[in-house]
């Protein structure tokens, strides 16, 4: 089936999310932090990880409509944006959709 290695852009997004969480003290869960660290390491992901990522993005796309704080901000990022980055950001969403199709 091939490799399920996260892209460098996904890893960069996860690193950014971890940095923003450290700075602002908000965003994501411990599960999200573990996912971010997994993406930063760029180790191959398991099929179950792909399914979890796909499900995360399906559930949390609504977070982009935040009224509190800001999406894609370095000065006042929303907690949802920080969490989104933990899962690879927009690149992680697109990647997980492609990988999920491969798994079917």
C-alpha cells in the first residue's frame, strides 16, 4: 500500500501549532498534542491514524467560522486554529482525504 509519511508542510503546521499553544496557553487536547508530535517526527502513520485525522477534520471544519480570536493569526489565534494545526492544518486535511481514498 505504500508509505503514509506526513509531508514537511504538515510537520511545519504542527510545529507552529505547538509553538502557538505554548505562547497562548490554549488550543487542542492531549490527543492533538500527541498527533502534532507524531507529524513533526514525520514517521509513517498507521491506517487508524489516517481515519482519525479524516474524522477530526470532518468534525472541526466548523471551527474556521470562529467569532472569538482569529483564524491563522500569530497575534491572537483561536484555540480551534491551534488545534487544526496539530492535525497538519489544511495540508493535513487534504492529505488525510487522499490517503483515506487509498485505504478504501
